[in-house]
């Protein structure tokens, strides 16, 4: 019996070794490569037999290379990660919340950094916004800030304190209080999202972004604010239609190196037959999207700039509420905010700046690293900071 067992184990060992090399040669098992934040170690240069005698470190170099590329390596990594996720509710990359909610650990660290920003840092950011507000006011343009809270702020019940620790008050709370004290207008989305989060999830469980339903509530809040400020009776939004999306898998799910990606179902809200025409105009230093419509019962023109996520406003009919002079700018499509304002201010009555909660840190306080703030605004903030 012992001899039979030994024979079986020896045969299994050689079969397993052969399986790896056969996989490398023929790829008969489909295994998606594990995405890593570093480059894998390349095979040492030179012939192995010769290099062993000429390079005393060749053994070590080859060992590092082998650990990074041995047969079925990605399968083993995915198998171990799947066990950790399914049985231990743990992954290195993602915070695993309750009921299938995921949150990127890097995002959570950024939220905590934002919460820990000093009052001086936040005040410098507010000073930048005040300078922009005053410049726009000289063109009879009203400036409005929209900061989108992220899902750990809206759904803390799915991310227990042992996994997600937050300072109270948060960086967003403190920043909005400073804007209020400084006369910088903003739309507070925290109560809007909290009041509507139970109707249906307004964030993707497996992605950091809000879904179309969340976009709808945000668009309505912005439109309501502009309607009140401009004393223009806004028209009703087009009715939203709902479509059940099967097996959606967001970026937070895709970043998990597991065998079976985490998938979710969600209700996609969208508007069909939207009455506008979108045109992209290319200028020397920026690209701008323009929305044109034949309706006249609309709110004043608005120039909005934010990240590419803002393009999703189209799907909930947001631009149908504004007149033909509405504009949209992606952060990545321009390099200097002064140039855009000088060329586009003649038609816009409102300028809306949108950032995510963590982008308070990256877009408004890391001043010298930002590409769209001109040196003039940075200089104003720095000079006031020294006083």
C-alpha cells in the first residue's frame, strides 16, 4: 500500500511539473495575466551554461526571474486570492465590505489623507477658488463648486469601522464649511445622496463611481441650484427609464486577481431621445464639447469642467435643461483655465467646477502639480498663505 502511494505521489509530481511546461508551450488553459504595479523581472541575458561560470550572480538573477515567471504562476496567485476573498473576506488590493460592496484601498487612503488635511491646506485651496470666483464675477459669471462624496461617505454601513476609519468631521465637511464662510457657492450633495441612497444604490458596488441614478440626483441638484439663483423656472427633466444590467463588473472587481470576478446587477437609469446635438470643437490649447438644442424654455448657459465622468450627464438629460451655449470640458482636454475663460465667457452665465471628494487633495491643494491652474492663481494662493 505504501509503495503504491509513493508511486502515485511521484507520478503526480512529474505530471504536475509537465503540466506547467505544457501550459507554457501550448496555453491550453486560458489564464488571464495578473495585473501588477511593477514590471516582471526579465530573463537574464546570455546562455545559461556559459553565464553560470562567467557571472557569479547569475544563479540569483535567474532565481528572481523564475519566481516571476514559473509555469502556472498566475493561476496559483488567482487561486490563493480567490480563497482569501471567498473564505476570509480579505484581499490585498480591495477593502471587502458587507453585501458585496468593494472599495479600493488606495482610494480609502486618499480619503483618510483628505480628512487629515490641515486647515492651512484647505484655506489655500479656498483662496484659489475665491480668486477664480472674483475673476468670473468680473465677466458677470457665477461660479459654483460641486464636490462628489465617495461611497464610503454615503454607505458607511457597508464598510465597518474596523476596515474604514474616518476622521469626524471629514475633510469634505471642513472644506465645505470654509467655502460657505468665504462666500464660494457650492452644491452640497451629501444630504441629496443620503436622502436617496435607499431607493436603489446610487454607487456601483464594484466600482468607485456613482451610477446613472446617482448622476441623475446630482444633475437635478445642480439644475435646481442654478434655477433658484437665476430666478428662471426650470423645465421638468425627461422621465428616466430603467434597464436591468446583467453581471456588471467594475474596476474594483477587475483589480482583484481572483479566478471568478465579482459581478453585480444594477438598474441603469437613462434618458432616450434626448433633444440636443453635441459638437466637439478643437482649439489650440483646449477641446470643448458644445450642446445645442432648439428649445427656448431653458436655464442660462453653463460652462462645466470636471473629469470624464461628467460626460455621463448626457445619459440623464442634464444638458436638455440648458440653452444652446452650454459647454463641457474634461480635465484632460485643456491646460490653462485662463485661456478657456477668456474665450468662452461671452456665452456662459455659470461656471461649474466638479471634483470628487479625494480630488480636494489632488486638484485643489497640490497646487504646483496641477496642469490647469495658471501661475496667477497659484501665486495668489501662495502670497496670501504667507501673510
